[in-house]
C-alpha cells in the first residue's frame, strides 16, 4: 500500500517562507541605500567644514589671501581662493579623498571674504566668510560658512549673539 510522507514542507509553506525573505531583503536593502546616501552627503559636508577651518587657520598665518566679503560670493573670484592642495601641502588639511569611492582625490578652493570690524566698537573683531568650492568625481557643491548676529530675547533682556550660518548650493559649484 502507498503511504504519504508527512515529514516535508508543502509548496505553499516554502513559497510563504521565500516571500518573507524577499520582503525582508528589500526592506534592509532600501534602508542601507538610504543610510549610505545620507552618510556620503554628511561626509561631503564634513569635508567642506574641514576645508573652511583649515582656511581659517591659513588666513591667520597668511592674511593677504582674502578678498572683501562683498566679493567672496562672486564666482569670478574663484581663482583668488586657497586650493585644497595648498592647504594640504602646508599641513592645514589632510588629504581629501572622495567619500563616494575613497579612491579619487577631491579638489577645490576656499575663497575667504573679510568684513572689517566696526571702528566704534572696541570689542568687535573682523568677521570672515568662507566660500568652499568642493569638486569630487560625482559631486560638486558650493558651501558658504559665515557668522550672523542675531538678537536674542531671554529673561535677562535682549542681547546680540553671534551664530554660525551655512548654506549649500549644488548649482553654483565651479570646478576647474
């Protein structure tokens, strides 16, 4: 007589298990790709911030390497900027690798704009603006780092506070 073997899985059970595995794979892959893109963007942002800090230190040693603030945003002043290579060669910036593939070196410049302090305020310091042009293999951007005075109201009254401000533009990037 012929007996059925009840030790295996049915076709429906196997299909359901495979379907669950496919759904879990799609969810994790999507999350990984989203996180990966976010991490690359943050790496580009950090690279631009590092270049602006390096330029800030460079300007302290070489104060002639800047332009008036009103001129710093203009693309035609790109050539007056401090190159990433100069900042790296002088020891102000580490080698700048492309976060997307970590094999190519990124290039770029930092145009430093200055605004002289108010002569009436003896405590005021000159303020600087850093326009960072970042050029990597698949990413080009212009970052502008400035400080901005804001009036803050608190329980002790009103006071002025200086806060860092940054803006990013992907369309205004210049790479030469």
